[in-house]
């Protein structure tokens, strides 16, 4: 049988570095009891994220299922694969496009998913772009789903959770276009400029690292800084609509340059907390919207980007080192399978 992309990613030491040094620490930030009570993930047959969180004590395996784990898969064939590709099964495995399940409420699986909220950790490990360059919709389906997730978390009175967001972020060149639509990139640029005008903490941190540049300049000259900063600003804006703020954020940029075509994947992790808007202390602030209050904590992430702390991982430079570091562990996790007991045949006397 031909090797699938899921199989390749399961053994990739660079991706495991993301699981180990980004996802696990951020899951621990919101896990006061030692185990996650609820975890939402986009399912791929090897289930490496679930296995690794379980091996770090963050998920419980009860009998044959991972407790509190809800997985959504595009393909119904994954139901069968879930029985053989891991040490256990998700507590709930739903078939369908998660974007549709979250925004179209007329399906039974959509209701089942919505009833599972809130989650402590939500892992949106998309395999494509957050707003693909071929997308002609005013708002991408992925962004609509993220906004609905935040709304459902808020409706369920969730005070803290972690959000993992993965998107392709290839810049493109004269031969290959960017993964993102021009409209999306322009919107991120305008959002950065708005924060420079209205968000004192953000502006001070930005000026410290990028001088008098604005969003458009950053897009043109420092794309690898612009994209994580712009998407973090976008996520902060969505969260602010429901009185959430980003308590901490981090990321990894994974560049696959070992083949014919270079692909970039941006992995972001956010610790999200509910916040209360303070009462106005000045007459000019009374009765005016103050959404930028919830985005002031972005200043810390701006510092991380400016300091180069959002780590760049490249296949050409880091694969051998990370294979030595993670290779054995990745193979062990990938080989974990669910051994279902087969009942012995009963004799006629027992029937």
C-alpha cells in the first residue's frame, strides 16, 4: 500500500518537535488537574497528537478509548482505521468537515459536536491555508469555524483554554503564488496598523523591534514576522468579541525544503483566558468601545517575534538533529496499535 501523507507526517521529527515543545507545554498551562477533561482534534489515522499527549500524562486511556477526546475526520473510512492505528480510540469520532459541522446545525453530527463544548484544548491542525489564495469567499470557512468555536466556548462559560492553529503560509514567488489571498494579507496589514494607532502596549513593543515600519512594510520586507503577528492579531480580535484575551502565545515555523517544492507551515499556540473590561476612568473613554483592551497582551508575542523566539525549523538544517532526538520515540508512538480481544468461539453446550 502506498505511503500516505499522514504516515509521512507521523514519523517526521520536525512535526514531533512541534508536538513536544509547543503543544504539550500549552496543554499543561490549562490543565490544573493533570489530565485534560476535553480535547478536540482534527483526526488523521496515526493519531500522533493524541498518542503523544497521552504519553505525557495529559490524556487518559480508559479500556479502549481516550477519555474526553473528540476527533473530526473528513473520511468515514477513518472509523475503521481508528480501530487499528492507535493504542485506543477517541471517545467520540465524527465524520465530516469540521467547518460545516460548526456552522451548519442541521446535521446530527453537528449537534453532537456542539453538545461537547467546552474544550480545554482545541487543535485545528489544518493541512491547507487559513485563507487560501484560490478562495474567493469574503470570509474563509476556516475563519468562520474559528469564530464559532470561540462563541461556543464563551456560551459554555469556559474561562480558560488552549487553541492550536496550523496553516500553510508559503510566501510564494514569481513562479508560485502565496498561500494566502491578497485580500487576506491586506486585511492583516490593516489590523496591525489599527493596533499601532489604538493599542499602546502593542505599539511600544512593535516600535522597539520594527522601528517606524507599518503593516505593509512588514509584509513586504519581513514576511516570516508579518504572518504570525498578523494571524495572532486576527485571533485576538475574534477572541475580544467574546471577552477573551491571549494570556500567552508562541509558535514554530516549519519549512519543508527537502523536496522539489518548498512548503512552509506555521504552528501557533494560544493560551486564552476570559477577561473583564474595566470601568472607564476618564470621561472621554466612557461609553466608547474598548476592544483593544483585550489585545494589549499581544505585546509579549510581538517581543517574541522581534527577538526571533518564534523558532524556525528547516528540514535541510534540522532534520538530522531532530531525528536523533525524536526518532526512537516517534517510531514507538507510530507503532502503537489497538489490540482488540477476539472472543473465543462458544461450544454448543454453552449456547
